[in-house]
């Protein structure tokens, strides 16, 4: 039984840490340069954020807007008899996270299956995979969710919540499939040849050799897919699912606090997506460390 991927060109990394590396010992100074390079990025981000805040304030001033931030707290969290109860925005955020979670839970296996079909030597399998990918990637997601809700959901008998989840899963699964396919193709051809010399079937070759080496290559772009699931989940508001965006629209319509509501909604989305990006960056470092040992 094979317990891990076959290593070949990974040995170049180990030579950097060996005493025979000579002048290459200077490589560990790279993190210092990387850390120093972060300061211009942080400064540029601070300038951009400051200009954005200034633009919002100038726009509100030109409209003679009356800020009412104190009225926003009950829509985030309320204190009822000493107990904190989620407001409408947090309830909408929970719906957004639930839809995003189940959509990604379906999209990743769907993307993997589609990628494997696309890499198959059977023309029918390749045709089915390419048809799905091209059909999804080249039509608007708004059109897809309307077709799925008004036609497909009625045929298979599911409610609007699952219609939204499956639409997002199908949409993001097409992009995940191309990412996974690209990562698999990036694995060295020598690994396939070495696996062919072992008593391994095609499934075991993928399981023990190809996918463990392709996984570190998948994580960064799949992070973008995960973030897109959260952002694209706002599309479910068009089929009357009260997610974060729909709750924000309802509150802004009732209270006329457009700036406060939409800035708060944007901040909640930003907290979620940045948190996902940080977790993915940590996972990427762990995978890189594991592959280098």
C-alpha cells in the first residue's frame, strides 16, 4: 500500500536546507524581504480605505444626509429582558452562511467529479463535462436561478431554499472543476509514470499520488471560489429568500437609512470573506509545510 505521493522534484527544496547548498543558504532571508514588502501594501490599503470613507462622507454631505447609526444596533442584536437576541441582519447573515455552506458542500464534490470526467479518455464523459462547464460559465447566474426556481424546482419538487443552494452549487462547481483539472494536470508526468509501475488502479493513483500533490495547488484558487459562493449567495434574494442582502433591502426601505444599512451589510460580508481568506491562507501554509517535509 502506498502511504503518500512519490517525491521527485521536491528534493530541490531539501537541497536548500542542506550544508552542501553553498551560496543558496541565503534563501531563508526571503521571509524578511516579504515582511518588509507588506508595508507598502498596508499603506496603499489604508490610503484606499481613507479615500473610500471620504467619498462616502462627501456624498452624504452633498445629499444633506442625517446619519442615524444609533438606530442600527437593534437590527444587529437586541437586548430583550437581559438576553441578546439576533436582529434581522444577523438572522439574514445566518441564512447566507447556511446557503453558502451547503452550496460549497455540493460544489466541491461536483467539481471533482466533473474534473475527473473531463480528464477521462471516454468521449462521452468528456462531452458531458464540457457541456456542463460551458453551459454554466457562459450564462448569467441570475438567469440560471430563475430557470432553476420556476422550472427545475417545480419538476423535481424542491422549495426555494434548495433551489437557491443547488443553483449556487452548480454555478460554482463549474469553476471548481476547471481549478481541480488544472491542478491535476500540473502534477509532473513522471509521477504518473511512476504510479503506472506500481500495482495501483486509476482510483488509487488519484487517491495516493496525484490528488495529494495537486491539493496545495488547488487551495488558493478554491479560496476564491469559496469567497464567491458567499458573495454570489445574494442572488437568492430574487426568489424571496431573506438572506443578508434581502434583509438589508427590507430595512433600508422601511427606515430610509440607506447609508447605514448598506455599509453595515458590506461590513458583515467583509468580515466573513476575510475570515475565510485567513483560514485558507493558514491551510495553504500547512499543506506547503507538509509537502516539504
